[in-house]
C-alpha cells in the first residue's frame, strides 16, 4: 500500500509545530521563566533551543523521511543487518502511550475550564472559591472522565478521517486559530497597567537576578525546557518526516518549526506576565498559575469572561494539537505492526487509550495514594516523570547515536538525508559537536533530572 503523504508544506510545519507546541510552552514556560529570573532564562533558553533541540529534531525527521515508516519500523529499514536499534522503535510507541495516558486528562482540564469560563461559572467568585473549583474538579472522577473521553474520542475521530482529510485539515485550522487567539490576548495584555514591568521582567536579561536565583539552576532549567518543549525522543516528530517529500532540507524545516514553537512560548509569556504584574500575583506559582491564579484575574477584570474564554480555548488548542499528532503516531504504528486499516487501528486505540488514561483521572480521587508523593503526588506525576525524565532524554540519545555514529545509520547517510532539498545545510564541521558534545549534554539532562527528583 502506498504511503500517505501530507498535502502541503504548511501542513507539515503546522503539524510538527503543533506536536511541539503544547502544555510545555504555555503552561510550563511562563512559570519556569519566572522561577529562573525572567529575561536571563529566556536568553539561555533560546541558545539551548538552537544548539540542543534543533539538531535532534533533524535526526528524528531524517529517520522518518529516509525510512518512509512509522517509528516502530523505521530503524529496521535503516539499520545494518543484525543490529538491534529497532528495539527503540517499540519503546517510542510505549513512550507515546505513556504521554497520552496523562496528556488526555490535562487537555480535558483545559476544555473544562473553557466551558466554565465561557458559561460564567467562575464570574464573581473570590480567590478561595476559584481555587475550590480546581479542587472540586480533581475530586470528581465523573467530570474528569467525561472530558478525558471527549478528548480521546475527538482525537481518534480526526485521525480516523485520514492524514489529509482529517489530521492535516483540522490541525491547520486549529493552529491558525491558536496563533490568532494568542495575538489578540497578547495585544490585550500589552495595554494592561503592569505591562511595562511584566515585559521588563520577562524579556530584559537581569544577570543580577539570575545570580540570586542561582546561575546553575537557571542554566539547567533553560536547558531542560529547551529540550523537553520539542517532544523529542519518542518518534512523535519522526512520523511526520515519513509523510513529506524531499524538496526541502530538514535543517531548514526544523528551524521553521523551532521558530514557531518559540514564538508561541514567548507570546504565552507576553500574555501572562503583564497580567501577573497588573494584578500583583506571583508569576512563579507553578501549574496553579493556570488553573487558580489566572482564573482569579479573569474573574475580576473587565470583560474577563471573554478574555478567560479565549485563553482557555487557546490552551485547549495547544494541548489538542499535541494529542492529535501523537495519536497519529500511535495509529500509524498500529497499522504497520498489525497490517490493519486506519479505521480499525483508530477504533482499537480509542478503547486502549481511554482505558490507559483512567489511572491518571482516578489518581486524583479514587486511587489517590501517598506513595506517589516522591514523584509529585499523583499518578499523573509518575507518568510525567517516566516520559520527561526517561523516555524523552534517553530516546533522543538513541536517535542521536544512531544518526552520527558508525554503529548505527552513520553520519554520511544522516547528512545526505538532512541536506536533500533546498534550504539550510548540515556541514561536516558540525560533526564533532554532534558526536562528542551533544550526547554528553543529553546524558547530563537525564542524570540531573534523576538527581533533582530523588536526591
């Protein structure tokens, strides 16, 4: 059967960017930037994005485009006889399932908050009452399950419609809508009384403040965020490489995706920091910034219902863009492993992902257990730890070593694939960095993540 292809270059860029643009950009980035000292963090984040995230992204795309296979079959098409790189292909599929086991729940939170904000259920509430709404949601398995199943059903329905008619078409509309909503929200924030202070905190590097926070902490946080924001290591990008032609070089295409991903992260900060400074709230307050602090602001600002609804719609689109991209990977892997049709793989995965997502939902109420405290307190935190601290860094390391060493696909094959087509080229002088330095950085991120979690 002939492999499906994306209809347009724009579709590829928006799909890949949609996979990268997710909760990490609009949930984690602003509060981690706040914790890391603002502008100094952003500066180093951008540097690490270029020297760390960008090259590994080209490797995932190269493996996908050269093999024309999903991640579970890609290594088998490229590895030398007798090699075992393909084992990682199966691990990427496990990583995608793990990611969706909690991502579907969090995407459901965004939709639930969009519904509550749009229908005025948060209007006029005081701070304690707004905080109570979040606690109330977590304690209600019925509400959480409804939104999780809705997200899974929506994602599977779109992917089942086909690559061009479903996934590409819907993602294009959703991503363009996301960008428009972001721009509207950012412009609104720029006219807030605290905009000047917020923008200064966010964008102007203050190395004195960075020193107060801790130089090493800021650098490591920036490195981690640059690495994790692109969803590298579990084949989520590789699948889209397998759907494109060879008209454009992969370094150039990857650069465009990184720029779009960065634009969303920076714009999220432009939305959030002016609001934080205007209303005197802590910009380093972690995930509660999204579900407690900002709803409090919206509940008390002029036209807050409109701005709050737009904000959570934007958040929902950001989460759903990742859900759709990873679902496509999972469904395609299922098709190649079993020889089944797209619709059959979609149906099976609807049941499977729904069941696998239930522990995350129930981990906040029915299955709440103190033993998860070491990971953060809930099943979600354990699943997030496994993906973020194990599957992403180690998976990226495998892609990296496969592409640049002679034990794998090899530098020459990788460079040839990356450089095929018009656009930015990979050069031989980069080989030393990619072969000797980048693996050490990835190993450091992996080791520091474990150290930070357990020691």
